[in-house]
């Protein structure tokens, strides 16, 4: 699930299910080989850093099965070497959507009690705390930042039907609906 092509187009990061676990794997398209990056748990939504040297993913292991644990955003070198960085979230689930173009933060989707799914910016470097980019009573998800880093697109169900919107990034002032109708039917 959640396949993502590396910036150089040579590798694919993907979540693979084995029993109750999901692990992050990297498939090398040229060598036709797989490398496993995680070993057990509920690891989902791998996203490549802009330079392709790191992968951020959501570790929802602590929140799986209704436990009181918290999800984490994890950053790991894409070749599996070196230490991983873990950022504890205030939620039992989260999904990584994209990196900012400068590689300093990731945008995630996380549930807010009584509000639905919202978009959060999670700083990867420095002492910054996660902050709500878009928090409404509707569900916002599947964010992507434009190549110039000035816009963010996302899916919202505020009209009653999922639609694609864009906003300036990182300020978020103003929005434009760019889809006219999306269907959940195949």
C-alpha cells in the first residue's frame, strides 16, 4: 500500500502487510531487489525527502487496536543505515502526506476529536512543535506541496463530496476548489 516513487525515479517505497503488521520496504527498480526498513508494527505512508536520502513514515503501532498509545512520525535514512528519528504525535493515528520542499518538515493527516481529519505540519529539524495547517470540522487529507513550495493541494469533504482544493503554503490564506466532482465509485 501507499507506493511512492523516489525523486530520482529509481526506487519505490511501499508499505507491505504481513499478518497484522505493516512494514516499509524499498524496491530498487534497476536492480529488481527489495530492502526492508522496518520490522513489525503498523508502519504506513512512506514519503521520500526532496533529496531522496530520507523516508518519513507513520508508525501507528501504539494506537493500533484502540490502545491509549500515541502515533509517531519516523524519519529514517532511505538506505536503512543510521539512526531513525521519532516524533511523538498527540494522536493515536497519523499518515504522512508529503515533505516541504526545503526538507525541514512533513505534512501529515491526523484525527482531531470532534473535528475529523486535519492537516498538520511537523518540523523534522530544530525544536519546533507540530502545528495545525488546516483544522476544520471536515476531513482534509492527501496533501501535496507544489514544486515551487508555494502551494498545497488537498482533498476535503466540506461540500459533502470529496473535492480537491489548493491554498497558499505555508500561510494558507484563501482557497480554491480545483475539482468539479469526484466520485468514490470505480
